[in-house]
């Protein structure tokens, strides 16, 4: 390996700098020591091409950015008021203690005494192989390296260990195993202030005694103003805030993909009228397709009524005048039906009514593809509706 000695620094004695040309690896080796700050630096630069033989190399090194500019032509520069103004081969301005301008003399073809080089470097370590090994382990600002050592970041005062520039922000770092997310630990063991991931089956398993929940259980979607049918996932819930003074119909906009849905309707405003509510499956009517059975108490008696093949939709009698209902809708093509409980509270009756009603859709070939549209007989303020897919 030919390591050729450089000339003394051209500029000031604030620092001591030595440059060498490593002909075997075609690279510049720089050693720098600032006598004021006691800062010591060693850096290397791989030349893109081999320089002509018997020529000098001129090095401009920016101490702030760690960048080299190497040329075979002498640089043109002036020094004024502690500033260095370079006009060739680059245009740049530096603080005097932030730049090294160095000439490497015409390199020879004979080997240089290694002990002499080590003396020039003012280093305690006299093992050249160790020095060269260390040169290859420094992290350089503008050259990609693979870091194999474990580094410890410990700022003088509490604060971030490092910061990301604009080009690095919001970028994915693959395979990064972070210990905390927004200050919280993640663990498969549930505990206060711990993030619990889904298990391999996609289930949020909070404990063996508390709850095992599909991720969709807690998901709610507002379909009040939806314009096309939405596919509710298992456990997912759609909700609606229905202003019946604006429209007496409410398209539910739910594509039927499950077997059983639960619908809850709450009519807060109590009126003196018995206002009917109707559900039209598939957003249309089916003549004499529905058979229903009604059970409800009246005075001290319980009444049971049956209507067969007379209904064209699913009726929720009187509840639109004030009250609430829970309806279960079975949507299997060959076995379609509905069952609901209602509490009717309009003041047209001397007491509240409770009804239990079951519907059977006698058609076994029509596909229930869209859950349907609700219609209220007369406007009655805001009505709240929710639909959840159960099966």
C-alpha cells in the first residue's frame, strides 16, 4: 500500500491537517485536529477515477458538511476577515476554521516509511492496520454505510435523541420494532394503558374472562345520507338521524350479505296520534306476501291476532307516534322473516302498549338483497335508527 505524505496546511495554524493518497484503494485519507476545540477527525474519500501519475491533488474539505472536493487543478481563493472565498474549482464561502484546503504533492512510486506517517498523524496508536480499520468504521455524512455496532444516544439534557428532516418524515421504516407507540407499550397480555393487538384469528382477545371481540364489534358507520348500499360487516353497526319533517322515508342503504340483522328505532317525540311505521324490503312492496301474528296485552287480557297473506310490507303499528322497537330481520332466501317487540307510548292511549309481532315472508325464491326503506305515516320530529349485522 502506498501512503504518500502531503504538504503542510496552506491556511492557518488554528488546526493541524494531514492528507494522504492511498494509491492501493484510490482514496484520500484526511486527519484533522483543531487546537482550539481539541476536536479530532479522520475521514476518507473514495476517488471516482484514478488521478494521473506524477500530479498533485488539491483537497477542499468542508468541516461542517463533511464533503470533499478533489481536483488536480490548484484552487483559487482569498482570505479576508476570517472568511475563505473559493472561486475555483467551486464557488463557496467558508469560515476560516470550517474548511481545510490542502495540496497533496506529486506522489511517488516508492513506499513511504509507515512509522514516519504515524508520527505525522500525531497518534498514540502505532498499529497501521488498526488505524486503517478505524478509518473504515467512521459514519460519514454523505456516504451510505452499514452500521453494525450498537450506538447509545444520550443527550446532555432530556430530549429527542435525534430528529428527522423533511424528506424523512412520515416515511415507512420496515421491520422497525418500536418499544412504545405514543408513550404506550404493546402486549398480548391485557393491562391498563397497554395496547393489545389482534390475535392470529383477527380477534381482540382482552382476557379469558372478560371479552373476545371481533374487531368490527366497535365499528359504527353513519348512513343517514348514504346514496348507495353499504355492506355491513359482522358486528358492525349503521346508525341514522332521521328528520321526518324533511322526509317521511329513510332508505337504510344496507346490502344484505348476512343472515340476521337487528334494527332499533327510537321515536322520542310523544304525540296524540297513532302513527304507523313501515319497512319495505328491497325498497318495494310485495302483494299479499307477508303473514303475521300479533300478541299484546289490553286491559287485563292478552290478545292474539293472525293475518295471513294480506300484508305487502312489514308494519310497526302506532310506534311512530312515540315509543321504541327492536326488530330482528332474518334474510335467508328460503326462510325469510321478522320478529319485533314494540313499546307504544303515544298519548292517544290511556296506557302504554307492548306488542310482540312475528312476520313470515311466504315467498321462498325472492332474494332479500337490500334491507329496505322505512316510511313513517306522518312526520314526527327526529327519529333515531340503528342496524347491526348479527350473523
